[in-house]
């Protein structure tokens, strides 16, 4: 569940970032277009940290991060270990999430 101030704006970001669609009967629930996978619930009560794991055979960490920034995500100041395989971003609502290789 993600706490959001503007569900429409958050839905636009996450559907584009993940290739999800809003459920027809419940537009605050986002689900994979093919119907298989984890759903995201946009809510006004709770904040959650997401970890987005990349398929190393088809995705590159820096390319994915730049794509998410182009959609409206922002880099977050973070102290990374020397061998970090992740980048911390904030979505359009300020929710933190990691993109992990």
C-alpha cells in the first residue's frame, strides 16, 4: 500500500513505470497488464517502501533509473555502501523506493 495525496497522478506514474493498469472496478488498485503479479494499492493512510527488483538478463540498473526519473521520480540523497547494487528514488508523491539490480 502506498500513501498518496493525488491518486490519479500516482496511478499515472506507477502504471507507466511498471506497465500496470488500474483495475476497472477499483481504480486505486493497480495490477500487471497480463494479470499475473503483485498488485499495488494507492491509499491515503499508510506509507510503504517498495523494492523493485530488475531482471538482470533484460534490464540495466542505470537505464531503468533514468527511465523512472523521466517519468517523474527523483533521486534521494542516500549513503550507499561501496558495493551498492541499488538506487533510492522517490516517486511523484515522495514515497521512497529502491531499484535493485
